[in-house]
C-alpha cells in the first residue's frame, strides 16, 4: 500500500496584541468603523485566531457587532 504523505497546514500568523487592550477602550456598537475592521468583505465576523483579539474582547466585539446589525449600523450580509 502506498500512502501519500500528509501535508502540513499553514498557520496564519497575526499580530497577537489586542487592539482594545492597547487602546484601553471597550468595543461599542456605535463605533461601526472600528467594528467593521473585524468583519470580512462578505460581512462575517473574523475569528480570534486571525484578528489577534483577546478572548474577553472577542466576546464583546461579537455582541457589539450583533447589536449594531439589529440597529442597521452594520449589514447582516453583503451581496456581490
């Protein structure tokens, strides 16, 4: 039996400094321009491993984005 060697997954290297810890402020749903940094071009929330936020601020960013979506400050979905 010939087995193919497994490929190693590429790691996404990101900055590990939390934006909100460095700025010493909390994510707020009215700051739509700051929250849009943590969304993809399709409108999905970027995961913690890619955007470099700490766990506490990732949870708060997620709830702030969801709150801003309900108030129509951010889109639920971006159509191409």
